[in-house]
C-alpha cells in the first residue's frame, strides 16, 4: 500500500528499497523499483541508520533525497513542497510526522489523501518524524544508531542544525499516513501501540548512549514550519547562526563525555527513564 502511494508521486522519484527481508527483492521487481540489502546490523540484528543512509547516498541519482519508513503513505503534493523550499534555500531538510489511519477501508489512487483523513485514528502527537527530505551530502557522519528504535529520528532532526542547515516541519501542510488496522489487538481504544518489548528498550538505551540527551530535538524545536495553508514561518528568536552554535556546543559536549558512563547517568534523566521503563 505504501509503495503504491510512492508510485503516484509527480515527478516520479527514484525509489530505492533498503531492507533485509528476503521477499522485498521480488516486490521491487514487481513494481519496477530498485532494491539493495541493508549491509550492517546491531548485535541484536537491528539495521543501522548509518548503513542505510550511506547506501542511499551512494546510489542516489538526484540532489534531493528522502528517507521514509517503508509503511508510510506519501501525499502527491510532496514535490510541490520541495520546490517551494528550494526557492528559499539550497541546502535544507523537510520533515513530517504521520497520521495513523485505518487502512481497511482505504483505496490508493490520485487524491486519496482526503479520504485517508476521514479514517484517521489519531493525528501526529509525538515529537519525532517518519519522513526526512534533505539535500544530498548533509548526513556524512552518522553513528551506529539502531533504526526504528527510540531517538533515531530525534538525532536526524538535530544533526543538520550543527551545519546551519534549515530544518522545516511540514507536518501541518504535508500529511503522511501510517496505515493501521483499527480492529487489531495491538491497537487499544485510543489508537496507541502496545508497549514495546524488552529488546526495543535495550536498543533505545544504546541509541541514547550514542546520541546523548543534550542532542535530542523535537519537531516543536525546529527553526521553521509550514502551516496548514502552506505558509512558511520561522520560530527563530535570533539568527540561524545562534541555533547552529547552540547545537555545535551540544554535540561537542556529548563528544567530550561520551564513554564516561557514571557522569552521563548522573546528569541524563532520560537515560534512567529508559532503563526503568
């Protein structure tokens, strides 16, 4: 279903599936898209973000790239949003968080977005993102973050700010959709997922050790956003350079104490919250 929505995008993008599932290569051939296996994994078998982005960078044909989770449906106006942002900046990143929808009554075709919103289970409330559109070459030094575990997306939100790259939250204007069966036993009355298993929490601990509490950002902290009418707004109270210096200091601070576990445990409350969850 997600892949069908990607194929409706205009102009037609290069679609590259980077996964470790054996049936995906056959699916890629069926839909006429590219496939490459994920090359590196954590000790618990989770794909590494660094491996996925490095392989995508190597194979990408265009200057603007996008990472999106494989179960996310994309809206047709994605290309228009990219062109709008390109008019203002040469280097940028656009992000969006998903609306959870009941897919059992949804048919993917041009203009499906309005129908999808009618079947929304709940709208974006978490602080991360599932879609990252960025200019090629921004992500050059990615630690071995566990993909799909807590904090991976928060790192992606923060990293471009070190280099003064504008990051724009387009969630209100560019809705993306996470299909989910509302009748599933894994979805409770409010639509939230069941608690993650222990392995996920251990991976989250690993991610937090790699990233550092100070380096976590949320969409609400990003310097720019696009409202529901398509207007671009700034949240900056000073120049972009001030935000860049702030994140450079955060990154440097974490690099200095990285590996100093006792110190990190004393001053990082999220580390203990994750351990005890």
